[in-house]
């Protein structure tokens, strides 16, 4: 029975992977398997936390050096789509200046993803909004400390 169960589980996992790759496209599928920049950060220079209309909450943490993002991480309690979008928002912001980060939008995240299920596209806007919230927090801290 153990061999039958193992074969069932393996077959089920293969089907899930095939369906996910078909629905999300290869770029998003690979990030779903291995999200980059996932985690929290102590003492960030900028922090954003936004809860979307879907109920998912995302946090983004920024560390700057020489006016560019040196380190970034995100955390979400949401679905795989939120994790994919948070990961791409973080990747797009790494090494960027504040002016460049302002340009990162939900539309631009979706463009990088290529194809993404219409019902999950709001996750890209949640990620972009959270990134902008973290940037806003950083800018406010600069004014207060400057």
C-alpha cells in the first residue's frame, strides 16, 4: 500500500505542477516553487504593511545604502499569487533609487510575469502598493532624521 500511496502522491503533485504552470506561466511558476526575498528584517529603513481587499496582508522591508536599496525582503500571509508578486516587487526594487522605485506599479509587475490569472492580478497591485508604502515610510524617516 505504501508504494501505491507514494505513486498517488507523486502523480497528484505532477498534476498540480502542470496545472499551475499552465495557469501562471513558467516565470511565475518557477517563483512559486522558490520565492526569492521571502522573510522579515530587523530595523529596516523603510517598512510597509498593506492588507488587500482579498484579505491577504503583505509586508515589505527596505534597507538603503548610498541612496539605493541594498537589501529587501517581503512577507505575506496570503496565497501563492501574493508570494509570487511580493517576490517580483522585491526583485524589481533591489538596487534601485527612490525615484526608480516610485515607477514600480502593479502593471509593471504583471508585465514581468508575462501571463498571470486574471482573478489573481490584484496581488500585483497589493505588492506594488506595499512597496510604495515602504518607500513612503523611508522618505518620512529621512525628513524626520535629516
